[in-house]
């Protein structure tokens, strides 16, 4: 009888021991609730930290794309196991940080194609956990370049800016603040960066036009503007509004001079034409 009881007691004790053992190895993962922003060509750390901060040295750590299709980095049995081609030579775990449960991933030389959600998956004999961290790639493009073209229906102004990701917002408006409609095109280059381009016909009654490009992520606005009055176009600086940097496009100034020349040339032609007519009609009258 006593022996029976003590056997139950021992079994119970063992059960408690086992539960305690499992609980000791249980962990949560902490990452980032907001997307991590990475700049093209630079490096970024995707955070993933064991809570409590037990050692992850003997655990299996896998970073993969959220759709489970691509293994970005795998560490198992104390060794780096593999990295898919797309991320080869560009990803690392901080091996010296594993003892404190830091299983964050370093991605270097960022590309547009890295813009994705990543899963940090940590596995241990009796327990596993995973979290998702989003990486948002951003790249600010060039200053918008304005150029002029003389067409039948008036002077056309073209605004172009390269090297954006994600797609920014291109807008036209008059100096007076009225928004102007222009057809906007977004072209993707082979490296995934976007070129924005738009054209408008300059309205006669306008004092000037502004082409602005706004980055959706940082909200930075990049502007180029042209002042126009009756007899000449005067090109004025374009600037990063946020930074207050003033830049002058000499090329555009040259283009504007050509435009001014053409404008006067046309005008004088019209004058000669009307003078001729006046003389001719004068002949008739006398
Ligand atoms: C990774 O680096 C090794 C050694 O520098 C090189 O041989 C290999 O081509 C690289 N792989 C990629 C995908 O860049
Ligand atoms: C775990 O975190 C605690 C409290 O933040 C800290 O005191 C301790 O040094 C950490 N342990 C390791 C192994 O880093
Ligand atoms: C993990 O280690 C890396 C490299 O030292 C560091 O940048 C990162 O902040 C660490 N993460 C946490 C959650 O401590």
C-alpha cells in the first residue's frame, strides 16, 4: 500500500518536473509592429528577439519570405545551413548575439525585390514560434527635370524624374496654386526603380507652373518651377522644400532662351505679315 502510494508520488513528481522543463524552454518572439524601412543599396536589421532572452545557440533559426517559398537564411545545429540565391552573400545572423536570444537578420545591399514580409521562425525540440517583420524598401529619386517643347497647340512643358521606389506622386499646379491636370506615366526600369513623366500644355493666362514630386513614405516634396510672363520665360530654382537647397538648371535656362528666341521670331514674322497686309490694303484704299 505504502509502496503503491509512493510510486504514484514519484510518477506525479516526474510529471511536474517534465512540465516545468517544458515551460522553461518556452519563448515568445519580439519583432517590429511597424515596417522596417530600408534604403536601396544599404543594409538593414530585421529584429527578432527571444523573450525571455534565453540562448538560441542550439535552436533552429530560419528566416523566410512570408509565403514560405524562399529561405532567406537558415541556422541549424550550430551551423549556417543555407541561403537562397537571391539573398546569397547578403544576409547574416549576429552569431555573437545568439546567446542572448537575439536572432535578428542583417540584409545588405538592399534591392527593390527585397520589399517583402519576412518570417522569423525559431524551433527548439519542444517548442517553436514565429513572427512576421515587414521590410519596406524606399528610394528617393532625382530632382524633377523640366523641359520645353514647342508644339502646334502651344508650348508643352515636360516634367521627368528617375529612380523612385515606391511610386511617388507627381502633380502640376500653377504658381497661384491651382492644380493642373496632366497625364502622368510611371515607367519601371529593369532594377525595379520607377521613372515618372508628365506633360502639360502651358496655359496662356498663367504666370508660372510648378511640377512637384512627393515621396509617399517620407512625405518629402521635390519641386521644379518655371515662371512665365508675356514676353519671356524666366526659369527659377528647383528645391527640396524640406531641405531648402536651391539648385539652378543651366540646361533648362538654355532651353528657355531658345524658347524665348522662337517666341520673338514668330512674333516678328507675324508683325511683318500684318505690316504687309496693312500696306496692301492701303494700296487698295487709295
Ligand atoms: C558569393 O560570394 C562568393 C565568394 O565571394 C562568390 O563566389 C559567389 O559568386 C557569390 N554569390 C553571389 C550570388 O553573389
Ligand atoms: C537578459 O535580459 C536581462 C534583463 O534585460 C539582462 O540583465 C541579461 O543580461 C540578459 N541576458 C543575456 C544573456 O543577455
Ligand atoms: C541584435 O543585435 C544587433 C547587432 O548587434 C543589433 O543591431 C540589434 O539591435 C539587436 N537586437 C536586439 C533586439 O537587441
